[in-house]
C-alpha cells in the first residue's frame, strides 16, 4: 500500500512550480485585460465567474450566448478589430483544454486569423500544461483561486 500521507493536495510533486507558471500567465492576462481592455473569449457563464473571481474586470466575451459561430466571429471582428495594442494579439482565446475546447479553439483561431485578427493562445497553452492534472476546464479556476492568487498578485499586484 502506498503512503498517501505525503501526497500533495495539488497533484504531482511540482505543483507549486506549475501553479507559479499558471499564476504568472493569469496575472499577465489580467493586467492586459484591465489596462488595455484586452478581451478574453471564454465558453460560458461559469468561465466568466471563474475569471472574475481571479480579478478579471475587463471584457470577457462568452461564446455560448445563443448565437451561431458566424455571428459570434462577426461580433468579435466588428467589436475588437484586427489590431492589438502594441501590435500584439487583438484578443485572447481561452477555451477549455478538453477535446471540445480544443476543437473550438482551433476553429475560432482559424476563422479569426482568416480575417487577419491576431489571436493569443499562450494563456490557454500555459494553463493546459500547468493545470492539466488538477483540471481541464476554465470554470475550475475558481476552486483553485486560493492556490493561484498569490502568484497572480505577484505578477499583477492590482487593488480596486
């Protein structure tokens, strides 16, 4: 029988390193979202609640709002355009890192980039690598906020 006493509640032994990576990525995205009104595109209402619990106060656009994909992409293009501040990506796509989220991420990226909209996928890729043992969905970030917040605050020490 394995000794369960010394197991980390956060998954594998390098959890603090992984949470630092995830927190840094979230902190950077949170700063851009707030300061530059950089939109983060998410799948649903619970994802919005999770990001708001982590201090995101800028634009959070929900994909599942009863619109077809064409209408949603048109909305993003008309609202945020093709330019990003500092010539960076216009918006951040943060779909879940499960199979459905991966398909949505790929489809949205291809469609938006065909319209010359620069898309950031870095946040999703970093969260996928850092948090995959704990979660595969954005909405679970809320339950990890206690562990992630110190790292997010270190990267983006913002107080309202």
